[in-house]
C-alpha cells in the first residue's frame, strides 16, 4: 500500500533525530561537516530555511522553517 502524499504546512518545525539505543550518529568532526553540507544542499533544493542546529555525537536538533504550502 502506497504512502499518502505528505502535506507541508508553512511554519517552524523542530526536528530531532537520535541514534538507536543512544548509539553514535557522528563518529568524527568530518561526519558532522559532511552532514551539514548535505543539509545545506537539501535546504536549497526544498526551499527550507535552517534557523538553528545543534549536532551532538548521538543526536541532533534542527529548527527549520518552510514558507510555502505544499500539498496534493
């Protein structure tokens, strides 16, 4: 069964992602830098504003804002 299309409502969103069983997500500073490069590229592609972020070894927080309604 296919997933229903996602509806993005404009506004601010707090995103958190953690490693399974508190495992390490970023093993080095290079991993964090690579993640940030990919994140910046994704923000440009999807027209999302990244207001703030916090990267820790086993999890991260992002504060993003999407400014356009994207729906079905």
